[in-house]
């Protein structure tokens, strides 16, 4: 290809602005697409949040709906609920429902207007669409989605397509988490393939193949089957030390008691089979959660897992949930008696009312009823205490601060629930508030009233808690009389009758850390509540939301219990594993994470950690490693996604360390600086503190800890070492998590490509060659190419349309409505598709490798091996996780061809990356061409400034 042709492919994302210095200078001649990487001034978090909120949302409009030639408007209700505020014919003339006090509404044929005090907003009238069908989605597959989810189409309705996309998002997010789980479980084998990526054992496990099947086929002498059987046995043995991190999912064989006791072979076989079945569940779950042909399987899990594969697998989900809930109920009885005794005294609760208050506290503590009041109880409590009772925050209350807050929040929530007029009045004022300042004023007024009503009670809580702990707690346990367990019989959660979907989500939570559980369940509760809100709106409009049989869990009568179950799962999460029985491998991983240059012999562990010789001096050192490394959530997250032996390499790149630290809150930097440096002026600038902390980390290793062994044993001056270890783990954790988060954006994009290509093929018909018969991954290009071909017909003007100005004007106007792209973007993407195809060394090679690296979390795993090269020898600082991710991705792609000659067109990019030690932004835009059928997604994933703005980085 000539340089002239190569230089033609130009990608312009925004008009040029002042550029931030990058590692790669401008080239005068490029045989690749030229990317405009113009950086815009970054918005603050508050500005980003405000910019995402439309004028209609600020007024209080939840949604504008088209249904049966009518237009309807809903306002925000309690939580995610919607209140029908307005309904009229599509021209706005026949008003059927008056506006609420929240805002006024008016409609005409083209737009709907809203006003509220000095605010006003305008939106297009969704019931009047001339160029396309009402509610048509971006791909134009509205009919296919409505048929899939509802069994029929709704040509004059935009509400059901919104429900459909909510369901698609539920499945999309689930696929992301399941993929991460499968990767992390595979990674714990610590077995890598030739390319350095973890061996995908779970990918070779079939849900329809029992352990007996595997061993029978291996017994027939098939070499592949023998290896598979051996791999399963070896992998489970290597993962065994980590089983405790996965809640109750895996089971461990207890050591036989007694001098001559022998292991029970039958029990060992039963446990091994159980653990193999865990891998079967993960394998099955990944398949239907990720690949488009299993669209409905997630929502009919009982039928698919139990009836299609194995009754025993579904029984494992039921048993796991039952054991978890039984443990939760038992712990509530054991651990809540002290709190209840304090509450009874504070509120002067007599014997007759105590069972009812106990039930209310159960609903508050386990079912999180206080989270669903419609207001932020925590904010209300903090405002009241800071304003009227600052002594509540004295340091002498810190040891039982959580208990004080827990009791206070329960009392506040109970008081509000018992006074619905007061509660609803606060909610109404918050809904009417236009700005954050208005909302703060509502909360401040509510806090003032709260103190008048409850101030004397709230003031007594700290002393009451301290007194009860002193008098009623012996050896760490409540010594008083526990409440009778039957008090909560009427309200306690029962493990039977739970929806299959909730059973699966609860099971998946075994494999997630606390923050991941919170993110997943918070998102899911919001999605399900939105679907419920849409269904209620349909009812208010005289319609019924009836789903197709395989999605019947979304029918309104089935949806409410699912939402309650998800709230419960969110509340109880996963019990923290007991680290007292941490196996030797975890200590080895801890030492590897801290950074050891050579493998330690087993006798070192015997002498320094295992203390079989009862040497007391070893206990403090072992406990230091356990308390400050192994029990840290940061440690666990890091070893899930990386190889512990490679972690130390991360801190060798000072630019990366400084960037990671620069993204931490200033208060956190101050704490680490005080703990690690413990010197210097208090007014030292944050940038200076970051540089000093980065220097401290640059030379950190396990040897640093080992050098302080005597200080640890003597418990002298070890706080600084604790702070340094904490800082080190924080850097590893933040970097790893951001690589995983960045990978997630691309993983979801690839998910959407597969899903959308199937939807599109269904729409245009099976006879259309959207897929390449020999390589279905060609569909990744096919979707973008399909829409480019449609647009191609809309550019240029036929001679017969040039006859007069009116005909020409009408023709041009009609063609513009048909287009997805402007002429500029059409030319850019057409050239980029052609260029990307020329870069392929074999059918779908680059695109396949790119997709597989993302699907198997290759970048987070390989970062330690590649990070030393990033920006090395340049004077350019790191400015984005986007940069590091794509540098690693591109290095991994080029490494695939290390043993063969790279063609000059690809070598151009490879040389750029090697020379400038940073990613080539033009190559990013070429690789992302499969996403370009959705132009907004393509831009957000290809341009650093847009990616960072959306990610909040």
C-alpha cells in the first residue's frame, strides 16, 4: 500500500484544541489513521454528574412515554418508582390526566414542554415520529426485541423497548462478573500457558459431563481425556488453599483425628465430586451469560440447569442458599441480643412490646428496611449529631462507633416509619428540590426537627453502649439473656420458595469481594425496580405487562419477590472467611506479593512461620503477615487477578506509582505520609508527598519486612512498617482494579457486538450473508460494514433529483434521516475498516486475538511483565489508566507474531509503540472498528479524553 493511500485514513474526533503532551510526537507522514487526541479540560465530579442530568430530570420528569397514539409523562416517586403525571393525545389536545404539583406539562405535535418555577425543559414528542417507528432503538431491532421478550410487537409504544433494554443490561452485567470470576478461579491454579496467560481449565469443563463421565472416558485411553482428568485433579488440589475465600461454594476435607486415623476415601471422593461440580456450574454460567445464543437462559435457570443438565447442580444452588440463610438467622440471634437490650432500655420498651421491636430490628438489620424509606437516614443522623451533639464523635467512642451508629439509625428509621406524615413530607420536599443546596436545606430542617423529637434519646446512646459493653460482655460475648428465637419466626427469611434467579445470584456472590457484591446488587436492584416501575406505569395507562414464557419472572406478580430477595442478598453479602485456618500457600503468596527474589525453602517456613517447635518468637512475625497482608481485602483482590510472584515488578515503574497515588484522596495521602514518612512540614504539598511516598515504595520488598523482624517480635516501632505495607498493597490493588475496570469496558463492548450481530441477522433475515461461513468472528466487522453500506446509498445525488430546488431539498432531507453517520465519519470509518482488514495476517487474526485477550483478562495478568517498559526513558508522566492498558494490549498483540515476520503495515505500529514506550492511539482506533456501528461507543472506547471523562478517572 502506498504512503499516499495510507495517509488518507484520517480520524478526527473533536475540533483540535490545546494538546496535553504525550509520549509519542506528531509524525509528518503516517501510513495509518491519524487520531485527534485533543484533550479537553477535565470536569469535576460534580460537573460530570450535573452534565449527565437533563433539564427535564432536574425538574423531576422520570420518563416521557408514547403509547397507542398518546403521550404520557411520569415523575419521580419514592426510590425508583414512577408517578403518572400527564397523559394526552399525541398532539396534546385531549388531556386525560392533569399535571402534578411537581411541574406543569404541555404537548404539541413535535415536542413536550415542562416547567417548574424558573426552570423549563423541552423534549421531542415520542408519539410523533415520522422518519422511524415509535421507540425505535439504535440498531433498528425494536420488533425483534419485543418479539423476544413479549411475544409480539408494539408499533405505537416506546415503553416495552425500554424494558427490553433493561433486561439486556441485566444479562450484560452478569456476563461481566461471571467472566471475571471464571478468570480468577482459573488464575488460582498458578498454571500458565505458553503466552503467559492462565490455563483455562473451566473452559474445558462441560456442564453436561459428570465426574463419572470424565473418568470413564479417560479410562478408555483417549489421550486428551486422560489429560483432562489429570488437569481437573491437579487444578482442584492447587486451588484448595483458596477455598475459604469462596464462601461455602467449595468444600474441604477435614484432616482425620487421631494418631493412626486414615482419611475416609468415600468422603474424599464425595467432596472432590462436589468441587468438580462447582467448576461445572461456573462453566455453564459463563456460556449462557456471555454468548448471545443463550439469551434467555439466565432468566430460566431452573429449567436450563436442572432439567437440561443435572438436577444435582441446581440442588447445589438451593443448598448453598439455605446454609447461608440459616447461618444469617443463627448469627442474628447470637449477635443482636446486646443491641436489642440497649434499644429496649433507651426506648423504655416493656415486655409486651419487645417481640415486635425485635422483629422490626430484624427487618432493619437483615432486610435493610431502613434503606428503603426514601431518604438518607445516615445523612440525617450525621447532620443532627454534628450540629447538636459533637461529643458523639469524640475519639473515646471510636471502638464502638459502628454499634452507636447502627442503634441510632434504627431508632431514627423506626421513628420516621411510625410517623408516615412526617416521612412523606420530607420525601415530597426532597422531590421538589431543584438543586443540591435545596436538598441540603431540606435535610437540615429535618435534622432540626429530628433533634427536637429524639435529641435526648440520641445523646444517651454512646454512654448506654459503653455501659452495656462493660457490664454485659464477657470474653467478647454477650453474657445477658438472649431474646427467644421464636420472636422472629414471623419475619425471618426462609430459604425455601426463593426464585431460581436469586439462587444463582447468591451463589455467584460466594466468588466476589464486598465491593463487587455491592456494585452488582445495587445495580441489579435499580434495574429490577425500573422494570417494575415501567410495568406499573403500563397498568396506570390501562395496559398489562405480560412477558413471553421464558421471561415470565419479569411479570409484575413475580417481580416483587425477586426484588426483595436481591435486597436480602445485597444486605447479607458474603460472610468473611475465617483466616485462622489459612493454609501454607496463602503465606507463600503473601511473601511473594511483598516481593522475594528467590524461592524460600520449606524449612524457612518451619523456622519462621509454622512454629511446630513451639517457638514463641515466631508468633508475632506470623501474625504480622496474617493481619497486615493475608487478611487485607486488597491482598485477596490482587492475587485473584495476578500472579503473586510478579507483583513486585509493578512498583519498579515510578511514573505508574506516582500516577496511582495521585488518584487517591488527599486525606488518604496525608495519612500514608504521616504513617510512612512521619516527618516533614505539615504544609508539604501533596505532589511532594506523593513523590516521597513513591520513592519509599520503589525500594520496598519482603526483605524490608524481614529486616524489621526483631522489631515485629518485640512489638516496637512497627506502625511505620504497617503503614508502608498498607501503602504497597493499596497501590497494587488500585492499579489492578483499574486495569480490571478498563478491561470491563471492552469486554462489554465485545459482548454487545456478538449480541447485536445476532439481533441484526434476525432482522435482515437468515438469507443475508452477515456472517462468514468459515469464521463467525467476521460478524464483528460485518455489523459496522452493514451500516456503512446502507449509508453509502444515501450519499451522492441522482440526476433526476437535481431537476428543481424543492425536489433536491426534499431528497437531501430524506437521505439525512436515513443516515447513521455524517459524510466525514462515513469516510473515516470506511477507510479504517479497509485498513484494518489489510492488517489482518490471517482471517480474523488481529480481531480474534484482541477479543480473546479482553475475554480472558490478559492485560491485568500481564501488566507486571510489561509495566517496566511503559514510558521508560521518556520525560512524559503517566496521565491515564487508558494509556497503560492499551500499551500492554498492543505489546501483547505484537508478541503474538514474535516468531514470524510482521508485515510492514503492522510493523509500523509495533515500532511506534517500542520507540515511544506508549500506545499508538491511531492503532487503538483501528482495533475498535468492530464497535463503530455504534458511533458513541466507538468514540468513548477509542479516545482517551472521552474514555477518562466517562470513567471519572
